[in-house]
């Protein structure tokens, strides 16, 4: 392959990864709005606490999952893959709360912006911030992932208030 071919391959992987990350975040935010609100509240109230929780969970449970994936046993690889998929799902729930927070702040700047438009732009901002070489790769992305994982854990394990009225719309993962 030529140098031009390698360049196009790298650009394709970067744009494809960014597009799929944005789609996952928007999907989780749309499918689980109540859990996203819980994650948003966790990030607003104690951002550094949940970032620290995310780092601790990643270095304990995440490394355990990576070790399982590296074992030659196919059952261990399957368990490790499912384990890491669960951690990724928790992170996506927490990052969807971060999208809601950033989207609401974008709407404060431009009140004419729709809710979906502001959240879509917020997702784009979060995903594209990881493209910045070195600072984005080694500072912004790990910090956002740790915050998302910690807030996602809090959001998933938070119980809904008992006195909340029944919602007439169908919601997944309530």
C-alpha cells in the first residue's frame, strides 16, 4: 500500500470511530433519558468524585476484563468481552449525561436551538475533542471516559423516586 493509501485508511478509521462513538452516545441518550438525567445530576453535584470512581473501576474491573480477553481459553475470552462490553455500556450511559449537561449549556448560549440539536452538537464536541493529538488522546479522552464510567455507575444503580407519576411514554431502561 502506498503512503496515500495509509493516510486514507487512518482517516477512515478516525472518522468512522468518531461517527460510531457519536451515534452510540446519542442512542444511549435517546433510549435512556432518565438514566442520562441521573448521570447529569451526578456530574453536576460531584464531578471529581465520580471521575475518581470511574478510574478505580477501570483499573480494577477493566484490567480484569482485559486479562480475561488475553487468556487462550475461548470461554474466558467471551467472558472478558462481555465484561468489557458492560463497562463500555456504563460509560456510554454516563457520557450521555455529560452530553445532556453540555447540551443544556449550549442552549443557554443560543435559546433558539432545539434540544436535540444542542445535544447532537454536544456529542460532536465531546467526540471530536478526542481527536486533538496528545492532549486529546492522553488527557481529555481518559478524563471523559473515567467521568462517564463513574457517572454511569451512579446512574444505573440509582433508584427512581417512588412518588414519581407514571410516564405515559415507553422508555427503555427506566
